[in-house]
């Protein structure tokens, strides 16, 4: 057996899908602000191009609310205000919430039937979620939600696995099949796709600035400035690699995977 000391990457036989012509985008995010922070510019562009976008937020976000005097009900109302305002800026028309405990004890097997319901009901051609294989990620909420979302993307088509809603399952069984063509991972350190967001950066920054329940008035400008610096860094990498047009100033990076490549079909 010949051993090569260099690290070799064997490419997948399945090419990375592109996002051209996307019609229905389901975003499965851990917390209410994750998608806008990681992918808001891209999602705004997709919405502008006519895609229907639904945000499914898995966790209740209550741990992160900075005003400790609020009841859970008042905190939840504040979170929903933030998210609705941000969604209107990005162009997101639908928001769903699963309500599992933020930074708490929950099982992927409890979450998964709800994700089957989301996928079978909304019938997306693309799913966005957090990359569960990010090399450094200490927050369980992020990697566990990304993992169960990826698993749901490959298992939702199995009739023996029920969703959380029998009516949705019945309608899904009766309808023609649909093509889930890509899973798009944000918060990734293995990007294969770069998206120019020069034209939508203003909306991304405005949307993120609505998340007042979990960021103070001092923290929000710092967060936006950090995201701006990150978008500029991603643009430089993308331009340098020939993946973005010269002159791009802001971009977002993703790992875009054919769902078949998520289960041993590399």
C-alpha cells in the first residue's frame, strides 16, 4: 500500500448544486437571528428574485433575552417583534417556531417529526441550515439543529417516518413528489459557493439591527461592523479564488450540497 503524507481530498461525484431559479427556500435555524446574521444578504437576493422564503426557528430564544425583568410571555413577544421586523426587511413571508428550549435539554428525535412536517408542507427546493460539521463550534444548539435538519432532508421522503401532523402527511402522500435539490449550510468553514451581497448588504445590516431583545444598543453597531468586516473578508477570498467578480466588496460563503451526498454517496 502506498502512503502519501499529503492530505488528499477525493471530490464528490455529485456536483454542488447552484441556486439559480430557486423557488421555495426553507430556512431551519437554531435561533431567531441566525439566518439573517449568516445569510441575510443571500436570502434577500433570493426573495427579490421571486423565491418564497420560510424561516423555521427551532428554539425559543428565551435564554438570550437581555431584559431579565420580562416574563417569558413578554420576552417571547419582544423576540417575535424583532423577527417580524427583520423578516419584512429581508423579504421573508412566513415564520414558524418549534419552541424547543434555548440552550436546554431537547432531543433530536422530538425535533425531527416537526422538520418532516415543515418540509412536507412547504415543499422546498432548497433548505438552508447551520453547518453541523463546523470545525470549531461549542454551542450544541447550532451543531445539533444543523445535524437534525440535514438528517430530515434525507429522510423526509420515507413514508414510514411520520411527521408531527397527520393531515400534512396525508396531503404530502397524495401530492406529486417534489425535488429537494440542495442543502445550503451557513456558518461553515468549508465553503464551495460564494454569493455577492453588495446590493443587499444594507438590508442585511438593517435586519440584524432589529434584534434588540438579545443585543444592547451598544452591541448592535458592533455586531453590524463585525459582519461587515466578515463580508469584506469573504469577498476578498472569493475574488482571489476567481469565484466572484472583480470589484465585489461584500459576500457570503456557503457549503452547498446535493442531498444525496449527505448519506454516503460522495
